[in-house]
C-alpha cells in the first residue's frame, strides 16, 4: 500500500495544507484514538509540541479528535520529542503525540506518534491507521458519556529535567565547563539551559526566544554558525546545537569546529566500550554514516550495523539485535539505556561527562577518526514526480557507481520528510566524489525540469 500521510518520521507537511490541516489532524486523532482503545480502562494520550505558530491550530484539533474517540488528553506544552516519549509510559498513557516538524522551518509542522511503550509506531501500525481513515472508521462517534477530558500537566518540564539529570553518573558535576547551548528557538528553549546550569556548567544560552516564526531560523543543529562563533567569542569549552524538537544534536569543540553525529557516537561508544557498558558488539547507524566511523570502530573490535535513513529504523535494529547505542550522522543519537528515541540533550550530556571525567579538551576527546571525503547535495522536485525512475538518471548513476568502485559509496534516495532527492557520495578521492555528485545532481535536475 502506498502511504498517503505517513513518511519516515510520522506525518509532515506545510501547515494548513494537506495533510497538515485541522480537518485531517482531527481525523488522525480520532482514528488513532479508536485504534489504541483496548480494554475497559480510561484511555489516555500525552500531547507535546514545539514552538511553531501552527501548533496553536494542530494541538486543539488533535485534542478534539482524541476526546471524540473517548480518550483523555494530557497536554504538556512545548517540550522536546524525547520528553513525550518518556512521559508516555511514565503516565501509563496508551499513546504519545509530538507536534513538530523537527529541523524544518516554521511553515511546516508534523505529528510523531508513540505507542504505550514510548517507541515510535511501526510502519504496520501507521498503515493500519491510514487504512481506517480511508475506510471511514475515523468517523465512528462514542456516546456522550464516554467522551474524553483534556487537562494540562503543569510539572511536565520539571519531570523531564530530573529525568535527564539522572542519566549523568552519580557524583559527576560539570563545574568548570563553559557551554554554549543553541536551542533553535524550539522545544528545549527552557529545559536545556536549566539542565546544564543545575548540573554545574557555566551556560551561555542562545536560540531561547521563540516567537512562533523563528524556530530553526539561522540557528540550531542545521545552522550552527552562530553557535560556533559564540564558542570562540566566549572561550567556551564546547558548543551544543539542538534542533527544533531537540531529538538531535550537533556539537562544536573549543575551537568552534563542528562535531557531527558520527564523531559524537564514536566518542561515546569508545567510552562505553572501555567501561563495559556497550552492548551488541558495536553500534547501529544508517547508510549515511561515514566510512571513517566504521573503520575506527573496527580498530576497537566493534562493528557498525547500517540501516535505512531514519532513527526509527535505527531503533528497530537496536531492539532486534541487542544494541544499546545507535544514531545518525545528522545528530539523532539513541541511547536505549535511557530513552526510546533520539535525545539531543542526553547525548550531549554523555559527551560532557567524558570531558569532565578525562579533563581533556573536546577537540581531543571527540575528534578521534579521520572522516572520508563525503558530499551530500539535495535536488527539489514537485510532488508526484519520479525523477529516480528516469532512464537518463539511472544511466548516470550506474556510470558513477562504476567510477567509485570499491573505494567509495554512493547513496541516492528520496527524502521521507520533504520533496527532495538526496545525493551522497564518499570515497578516498575528494575530487572524484565531487565530480560524481555533480554529474548525478545535474541529471536529476534535468529530469525534473
């Protein structure tokens, strides 16, 4: 079945246009509410959001849908996605919902759904919800006496703050560490600086003044320039950049140089391996992670298992094969000893813990392998087009794969969240990598007109 609403990370689109309209969102709430109504107990759903203007439209529409399906709604307001994942089982809820389009600009929004165990819904469950919507099952009313209620959980932020702080080793404090934290004017704008300050760090917060429009705008994990400059200007020990819903993190060392998800995973994996905490004999990453990471892990006797792009696929592989660490180069880092999904703040604290324990600089602790030359370019296309099916595009891709041979990799895929073709190549020869990417991008651009 071709999925109409759900992509690789829930439902996402431009606010107030399909599928992110109030009408469709209400139907999603009502259908998911019916789907997760099992048994005679009072059913409950936790709803969080980031700071986008459209959250004021989507939150009440979702609430109405769930209430009309007989579910009680617990509203937690602006909080990171991992906070919703944590609160769902903590509050014995049947479902958790995060309203966010992650790293996208304010015009977009999305819905991420979590099951009662705090994990994102499987493809099968999302498909079942879509089928029920298409078959009219979303319109089944409940009797008036079975309607749900809605309430706000005033201490939700405090619960998450304490949860995050408790992931730090007992007795370890961050005294003496000067930290720049960029909250992307998003969901972590209150909780992230608070956690770092309460753990003893000297905190320099930026991106903490959301106005509904400025989420991820020239800030956060996809626009790290300001964070890097602040690190240098303030002589900070490290910089942290979260995205709009704080499920991913990119960091900078004391020189302002970027540390991506691959470098951060290498740092934490080495530390956990030495202390005997790492399970599964390695870590899980996606096809986008750098070959340098894979080779470095090999020197430690560890493996790198690769999945399709999307943290949900990373988590699925972790659960099925006994790993407790995985993530993406983009900064989704999943540490399943603590949470069921990517948590940018917890991942950053693991790195800060290594700095505090070793008394070494971030450039020494976190820059521990040499990345292979890698280049990623995006080509936008119109919805409904199939540029990767174009014969000319296929021919160019086949030619470029032969040129790279065994000395590199080529990954070409449709984005699961935006109408983009992502073209990535890596290899030992930087000039060859660039030439290969340019040729494929040119072919795709010609195909889309």
